[in-house]
C-alpha cells in the first residue's frame, strides 16, 4: 500500500516496515545487482549507479541497516544482505 506524503513511503502490512521511495530504489538495486552478479554490490557500485558521493551512499546503507531492511558486516566488502522478501521491493527505475 502506498502512503501519500513527504518521502512517499511504502508500508508492509505484515511487518510494519516502511521505506521511502529512494530507499526502495537502493533496496531494489541491491537485490537486482546480487541476482545478476552473484554477489552483493560494493558501495562503489551504488555510487556509480546512483551518481552520488561515498558519504551519501554510506549514510544510506547505515539508515537501511538501522531500519532492519538490510544486514552487513562492517569493514567487510560486499556483505550487504536484504532482510525483506523481493516481492516487497519496488521496480528499479
């Protein structure tokens, strides 16, 4: 279900987790990259795709982890893992 308003969030009725449209795009990228390449993306891969800076990417990763949407091992590259089912992800734009 989509909720109108600032940030345009998606709410999962079963878990109550929600994420903004931008966070959804990051989650969709992580999912698709992992399926295509057989390993999760490095932060640099996210930088290239979203055309943004390393601090911006890192802050988004920390926020997604804080919200319980991903897990990772700090200091270990390519350790991002989605914690939500793919059917709850938006299409990657």
